[in-house]
């Protein structure tokens, strides 16, 4: 009987450790993002964002490294819709996606 309780305690401790490691890994990913202003991005990124913002308002820009490449993601409001624009450091637009929730 004691053996079952010991095994249960070991399993629960292992599960708790796995959850803790997963949370730490998620937190680490978030730390790679840095908020920047439009004046802090490279000229090519600024030009791409302004061209694809279609006269909308750029609310925030985050810089992060994805697969060894610096990427800028801007949250833009265009005609009342929130749109995310992702641009590489050289100004290449990697993606533009409207947020369906807003």
C-alpha cells in the first residue's frame, strides 16, 4: 500500500516538474520580444510598414528573432480593423493578417 503512495507521489512530482518547465520555456519565448517605435526600425522596415498600413494607425511594433532572423511585427488599425503586419529586417513583408476578433 505504501508503495502505491510513493509511486503516486513520484508521478505527481514528475507532472508538476513538466508543467513548470513548460511554463518557463513559454516565458523565455516572450522575453525575446522587444517593443520598438517606428523611428527605431530600419529604414526598409519603416517604408514597408507605412506602405502596407494603407494610411492606418500603427499601434505597436515588436522586434523578435525567429529562426535566427530579426522580424518586426506591427499591430495596425486599418479602417477600424486590426491587422498584423510582419516584416523582415530587409523590408520584405512576410505576412499580413487581419484579426477576425476585432
